């Protein structure tokens, strides 16, 4: 992110194959900061400061592509896992439907 606009970031990644699915895990900043400090029992590093995280979150919020699935990461591990499974299952269902229609 580092101050680049979302379009520039996307252009810099044009060389890479387009993924079928991008899972974007999002949680409110206080939840994220609490998880970082509680999990490590340490202070935030320079990439984990509130101002930097707010900028990064704004950049990712501005990126809208059909292959992006935003996951609410503020819940429990089980809740987040359920969202991931749902997103992946939907993609696999699309692919299997396309495969069966070829036969």
C-alpha cells in the first residue's frame, strides 16, 4: 500500500495470473490491534500503527473486483472459518457446474 492508489497497485500486479478468488479478511481496527498486541504480548511495529493501518484499510476498501470476497474477520475462528468455507464452496460449485456443462 505505502501511499499508492489502488489502481496503481492493481496495475503493478497485471503481470501475474488473475486469481479465481481473493479472500480479503477485514476487522475493525480496534479488534485488529487488540489481536496483534494480545497474541504477541508486545507493542505494535511500524506497520501496525493506527494511521498506517487506516490508510491500508482505505486502499483495500477502494479495490472492487468480482473475484474479491470480503470476510468479516471480527468474529470467532469458527465464524471466520464458516465464511471462508462458504466462499470457497461457492467458487467450486461454479467451476463444477461449468465442467458438467462441457460434457
